[in-house]
C-alpha cells in the first residue's frame, strides 16, 4: 500500500478520535479561560414596591371645541360654491348659493302665519277680556240694585251665571288660540333651523371664523338633507370625545388626567377630563366623556381617531413586576426567583394590571430576585446564571 493510500485510510479514525476527545474533554474545557458556566442563562430584577393604576383603553374622536355644523333640511340645488374643504373662512363669508325658492316661500308663509296667530290672539283677548269685564260689572250693579230692593235674587243669579259663562268662554277661546300660536311657532322654528344660516337670496353664510373641515355642496348639483352641508372648526383648542361603559363611568372624575394617542399624526399627550354625561345614550347605552386637549398640541384635525387610556383603581406601595415575568399553567400563576444561584418556583396572586406591569398581591416580597427573561425554560431547583439585569 502506498503512503497516500495509508493516509487516506487513517483519516476516518483520526476524525473519530478528535470527536471523542471533544466530547470527553468537557471538564477540561471548563477549567480553561473560555469555559461556559453551568446553569440556565436568565435575566433578573429586584422586586420593588411602587404605585400602579388599572388601565382602561377606549377609542374616541378629535373635534374642535367650538365646531359648527350647517344643515339644510330641504333638498336644494347648489348654483355656486365659493370655498372648498380646508379653506379658512371668516364670519359672514358666503360659502355657497342655493335655489331655495319654495323653502323660502314656505318660511315667509310660516312667519306670516305665526305673526297672524299672535296678533289674532292679542285682538281676541282684548275683546274677550272686555266681555268678561262687562259681565263682572253687571254682577256688581245687579247686587247693588238687589241691596235697595230694585232687583230680584233671580236677576243676581242670572248675572253671576253670565259672568261665569263669559270667563269660561274667554278661557276656552284663548286656549284654542294659544294652541294655534304654538303650532305656528313650531313650524316656524323648524324652518328657522333649516334656514338658520341662509339669507333671503339663498346664500349660505358662515356663522364663525375657522377652518372649513367639510363641504358637501357641489355646483349645479343637489345637496342632501341627510348630511351636513358644511362643518367649520373654530380656531380654539380641540377636544376628545369617547363613549364608556356603565362599569367604567363611576371611576372617572372630572379634572382627572388620561393619556391620549393620535396615530394619524403620531402624537401622545395628556388630556384633562372636563365633563362626564350622567345619562346613557338610548341606543348604545354608553356614556359620553369629553376631554380637553392642551393648547400646545398642534396638528390635530376634526374626525381623527384617538386612543384614550383612563387610569383607575390606583394601588399605592404595591409589589409591581413586569407582566411578562408571570407564567400561567392550569389556572395557576407563578414566577421564578433566584436564591443562591438556584431557580425557585413561586406561586403568586395578582391584582391590578397597568402598562406592561402587574400588581402582585401575594407570593413575592420586595428585594427578591425575580427572573424576567428565561423563566419559560426553568424548573424548580435548576441552577441559573445571571447574564444581565440587576444583581
């Protein structure tokens, strides 16, 4: 056999020997400078006491603090548009012009009808009051005549009956007239609302200065009476409105703070609760909570969504640990702590949950070394080595 063939035959044996040396030489390697310490690598932190509050997150909307919505109750054709969404407008600016001939005619007729009903009531009341007064005077005169023997008791009774009938007739007639006035007033108020921001020429007038957030009017098209014609945001600060459940509303107090995050502009800020409705919405059964946005927070627009976090059920001087350090199995919550380089299984009871932290009401004490990373690989009594974290 040649030398090269002998070398080739020895190679497998040499590789096997090296492999056995590597496997069997572990203890020797541990004595060297590059030896890996025994135990499961974990990170720990010292258990401490702190204040924690339960977090309740709900979604809401941003809107202007003095937002004005312009509605037109009747369908109408738009003949001209002078501003677009996003434009700045001043109070008194003409936003658009509508063909409201029939609506304006109805409004004028309703106002004439209301004024006529008021005048008729005034005229009729004067006549009826005079009739009642005459009847009252007749009673007085008849009684005076009766006193001197110039009138009979029957005549006195008849005069008093006439007076009672006059009073009853006046009251009935005035009641009917008042009903007519209220009916005319109701119709007029409805038209007043429908045409609140429209002048006699069909021009839609801006009632305030601000930003024209929405504008649905399109030239030579009909506007809908089911949606706002325009929405204007005033220049003042913004607000956040949210709807909360009946379970949460008793825990929210006016003047308390809440965290707000608006993803559209990637802004976080603290808002103050300024009002809490005491009656639930009939459809949703939720309560509206309004928060004031700080004046120095800019870039917000009406309609943006906001995530609002309310802090409730505060617990002070509590044992607070990272939520991820707590494990659960079969409904039992537990953690691992390190004692003398060994993992110790510890069952715990928990309370409030905050932003990434949880209150531990039983099982842990301040000062213990809590495993926060690597706990999922541990068992009771396992040796551990701390690779980072607090000692």
